[in-house]
C-alpha cells in the first residue's frame, strides 16, 4: 500500500469517527466536536488531493474558505448551546423545543 492510499484510509477513519460522534450523541458539545472531526478530516483530504495533483495553491484557497465557513457554523452552534443551557439548564439536544418564541 502506498503512502497516498494510507493517507486516505486514515482520513476516512477521522471522518467516520466524527460522524459516529454526531449520530450517537445527544449533547450539543459532542455534536460540535463531531462536526470538528468531520471538518478536519475533509480539510486534510482537500490538502492531500491538492498535493497529489500538484495543485496545492487551489487546495489552499478552498481550505481557507472551508475554515471561514467552519468558524461561522461553530460560533452559531456555541451560541445555540449557551442559549439552550440558560433556558433549560442542560446541553441536551432533545430539549431544544423549549427555546421557541
């Protein structure tokens, strides 16, 4: 197995562990951690593909855009977490119905 195939195998483990963290958890904190794992795995895949195709400049431009979008999503998720904790007293995802209105 060459190094490129090994990189993709490790990146897929990172992405699927993040997906499992998001699917198996009710906590908003764990949901955000899973989202970060998926995002970091996707970023590593983009950089690896850019290095493999000798187009690292384009991969870096896409990566900067992904970082900006990730920061906005995580900031929104953390704001939702703080609001849910103030209203319900917990970080449980299933108690978001109490935040209506």
